[in-house]
C-alpha cells in the first residue's frame, strides 16, 4: 500500500489498543498500546495464542460467532472510573473474511456529543 507522506506502520504508535486475530482466533497483531494494556496477561507473548482463551463467557461465545460470520460488535465498558469504547470488526483481504480487529480506547470524561444534521 502506498500512503503519501505517511508512515504505513501508524498502528504501532496509535494511542489505543489494536488487536487482530485470524479466523481461528489466533492473535496475529498487537500494537504497542495493546501489548502494554495486556502486559499482566503476557503482553507480546500473547501473539500466536488464541484470543478465545482470553475471554470469559458470554464474550467467548460472541467472539466464536464473529469468527464464523463477518459481524460487528461495539460497546462501551467502564472499569476503575475509566470508560472505554470497544469495537470489534471483521477484516478482509482481497474480499475474503480473514478475522477480527478489535480497537479499544479511553473516552474523555468531559467528552461532548455533537449532533449533526
């Protein structure tokens, strides 16, 4: 891919967690933020392991469904006073469903909601 004036590895330093798995659930990519976020679970050692093993029920069942069918899942989560948005979306290569990308990032406490017309 050619991106004019842009480092194509922008995901490595993105200020949110990017975790990618293939259709079998194997983690094939974690950016630096994701590796740091999941350090207590193994960090970069999670690469090559199965993402299903990292999720309790009912999340595990939802992820299994997403690995069979290219569907999306987006929600917010709150823990220790931090609110995050998590979006899980299918990824494709040459039109073929290849797995799931999860983006996770904190929401500012004072975040505004802009309604557009």
